[in-house]
C-alpha cells in the first residue's frame, strides 16, 4: 500500500494474511481507533481526540468524580449517547469474520463501546470496562444496567442497593483493571501465535503491554493504524491505514489463502 492510500498494493498485506491463515490461536488487540469509523472519538489524536479537548484528570479519575460528580456524569452521558447511536463498522465486522475462518480467535479490547460484540465477536475481553454497566462509587454493588436507574430523576443517579452515587463501570486512571479481564488478557497474549493490533496508541498501561507479552512469547505481531504509533516499531508487520479499509482487505486475503 502506498502511504495513506488503498491497501490493494501493500506488499505487506500478503505476508500478514498468510500468517493469519496459519494461526491456531489469534488475539485481536484493539483500541479506540477501531471505532473511529463508527463516529466515536479517539483519545489522543491531535485536535479530534477527547484528551485534546478535555483534561483527563478532570474527567477520568475517581478523584474527579468525587470532586464534581454532576460534571463528570453529564460528560459520560453525552459520550454514551453518541456511542449508543453508533453502529459497528467494516473493521469490527472483519474482526468478527475472522472468528468464522480461524480455529481460535479472542478479542482483547480497551474499548468500552460494545461494538465488537454487536459486530458478532463472541469472545471479547474488556480491559477498561463497559459503558453498558454501572456500579456504586464504593464498588460494592456492581452489574447495573441503564434500565435499573431509568426511573430516577437525580443526576448522577443513586445505587438501587446502597444509595451511594452510581458511576460508569469503566477503568479510570489510577484504578486497577478488572482482575479476571487482565488475567485472561495476559494468558491469551502469552499463548497466542499471532496478535493483530488495531487502532491503539499503545501508551496506556498495563493494556499496552499485551503486544510486548505476545512478541516475547514468540507471536507474530501485526499492527494496523493510520499512524506509526508507539507499538508500530515493535510489530513485525505494520499496515498503515484505517481499520475499516485495511481489515476487510486483510480478511479477504486470509479467505483466499485458506481456499488455496
Ligand atoms: C485508527 C483509526 C482508524 C485513528 N483505524 N486506527 C507513567 C508511565 C507508565 C504508566 C503510568 C504512568 N503514570 C501513570 C501510569 C498508569 C496509567 C497510564 O498508563 N498512564 C499513561 C497514559 C502514562 N494507567 C492507569 O492508570 C491504569 N491503571 C493502573 O495502572 O492501575 C494500577 C493499579 C494497580 C493496583 C491498584 C490500583 C491501581 C488505568 C488506565 C485506564 C485508562 N482509561 C481510559 C478511559 C476509559 C473510560 C473512558 O472511555 O472514559 O481508557 S483512558 C483512554 O486511553 C481509554 C482507552 O482505552 C485508553 C487507550 O487509548 P487508545 O485506545 O490507545 O486510544 P488513543 O486515542 O490513544 O489511540 C487511538 C489510535 O487509533 C491512534 O494510534 C490512532 O492513530 C489510531 N487510529 N483512526 C485504526 N480509523
């Protein structure tokens, strides 16, 4: 592929497709970029990224929520409204298609939007939580859905069980990732033979360690991103372009290898 152009003439597409076609244990590791073509903003892109316009320390920390719950809740309500109206894009669909072609495929995502599941991926590990779940601020009562507080007029709503503030069940800066999710992601990463990385800047830890874990364990790492971000240098194959363009091409090439 020429830089910034279509993927058709990218000489790296065929080696990537061949490796995927041979994979017995594939992990797809994704970040905000995979949902960009669904109209959901990324975090760190200049100008359009959320953190270019908003201070994460005033919005994405437990301290920020305790300091100004109305402000943080309304910001999340605004974002969740936009994300709820979004549809999976061709990139999410291509990833789901891989599950129908290859023996074992797991998706490890930093995204909270649920679009992989809606596209049809059945094994999705959510490292940073989900915009579809809520819990009380102390973290004692979990697993609430929007319907559980739909009747409340106060904002933020209160926990139906303890009366404390409800909060989105997402991982803010300084918070531990859900134990089961990080354990599974680490095991999958250390045990995969190919890792397909899509749409992450690779700067937020511990999630960003997954491609390193995979590479250290001998997996081939393929990175799909319009920009050469932090992970590109350590990937064996870097495919420059948007997920919604590159991934359908890649999956079509995988299908051809499998049919040959
Ligand atoms: C496309 C595209 C297209 C565009 N197709 N691609 C110093 C050093 C190292 C670590 C730290 C440090 N100081 C603090 C830390 C720790 C901190 C951290 O890593 N900070 C770094 C930023 C420095 N990490 C934490 O705090 C984590 N917790 C933790 O460490 O806990 C320790 C602990 C242990 C035990 C007890 C207690 C504590 C938690 C991190 C939580 C991150 N949360 C967020 C918000 C989630 C909720 C919400 O949505 O509001 O998660 S922040 C944000 O970043 C979000 C994302 O999941 C995460 C990663 O971002 P992502 O997905 O990579 O997006 P971008 O925007 O960065 O990149 C998009 C990419 O897409 C770009 O590359 C584009 O080019 C590309 N792209 N269009 C494909 N069409």
